[in-house]
C-alpha cells in the first residue's frame, strides 16, 4: 500500500511480510543501505510530540501507532513492515486502509505459543489532569475504557466536549468500533502546524479538523469519533509491549507518552507467559 506522511508530506510505500515465530513486529527501512531493522517494542520508542516514533541503529520510523493498532486489533504478529520512508502514510487518519491491505493477504497459524502479559495488580501513571491505569480483568480479556475531556483545557461550548468509550477488544470490535475513527485536531492547532512548515499536503478531507461548529469540510463517522480514535491510539501504544495484554486499561486524557510509560511499568512489574498460537 502507498500514501504520504502527514508531517513530512513525503510519499511512502508499506509492505507487510510474514516473519518466523517469535519475531514479533519489526519495521524494516528498505530505503537505507543496511535495511535497518527496528523492533516495535517500547524500549525503542523516542519522544516526539503527537505521534509514536521508534528508533534503532540510527534510523527511525514515525507515526507507527495506526499500523501497530491494526496488527494488534486483528491479532496478527510475527510481521515485518517494510517501508521506504521514515514516516508511515497518514491515509484517511484511521486504520481502515491498513485493514484493507492486510485483508488481501493470507494469515497463517504458526506452531509457537503467544506471549501474554496478565495484569495482576493496579498500576497507574500520570497526574490528576491526565493518567492511564491497568488493573486485573477477571474474564481474561483486554478491556479498554477511555474518557476524553476537552472541557478541561478548551471552551466548554466546543464541539468535542466530553466523550467516553468502554469496550472489550476483539478483532470484531476493533474493526467495527475503532478502526474507522480518524485523527482529529483543532483548527487553531492545524494553522499553527502549517506555519511551522508541517502538514503542507494535508487537507480537512484527510483527517478531522474542528472549529467551534464541528468538523470543517467533513462529516463524523461516529458521534463520538474523537474518543474512539484516542482509544485506537491506545491500542497501538499498548502493542509496544510486544505481547498480548490481559487486563482492564482505564485512561483519562492520556496520550502516547503516558501510554508508553504504562507499558514500561507493566513489563517491569508483571510476568509474561505463553499461550495460544502465533499468527503470521
């Protein structure tokens, strides 16, 4: 599949290739002489605002959260993601184009056990203004609860306001409830980014740009599309654990940095076991 990066405006091509058991998800920079391999794990994350970026061997891949969310949501691992630019394509700001690309390929069960982190205690990172927490979930699933509150920092009469979402993550719920939710931004934020020379190819048709009346030149796919997209990002960031997570994740105004911090804490505090089968 092909597209262009929101931030850089550069064209990029992405290929999903199968990998041997226990490889996990690895990004491969095919445009570099050494074809640098960047494992999609939280230890490779570098802090860049508004997106999830990974680095290894002097190379980076940016805005990987939608790719990671798609692979995790569809329960696909052991996958090499070959790209010829640092930044992933923004497409329409959702995971639907990545689902379409992966749906055109065959999934293969592999003879290996899948690593799973089971949350056994409550762990929270953040502050009173924004936080994310993991706690045990008795039914052994990954349950996500996200509360988005734009009234705290923005005009209470604005179009986003407060939104909440509570769902059990499965391939079906990912495809129907999260995958179509698009990236969103306030109009004043978009104008500031353009002044910095960023997002020059992006229009209001490529993502949701909100003014005081609502989306500019676009229509919502869900009445609460913003909180659904924040939950989509959360799924992508949790995938940097490099394994499945069983537990309840509760987020309040959390973003990429806090999501990754929670993953780091969980990997330090919880044991990772093996169950189920890998799928390439």
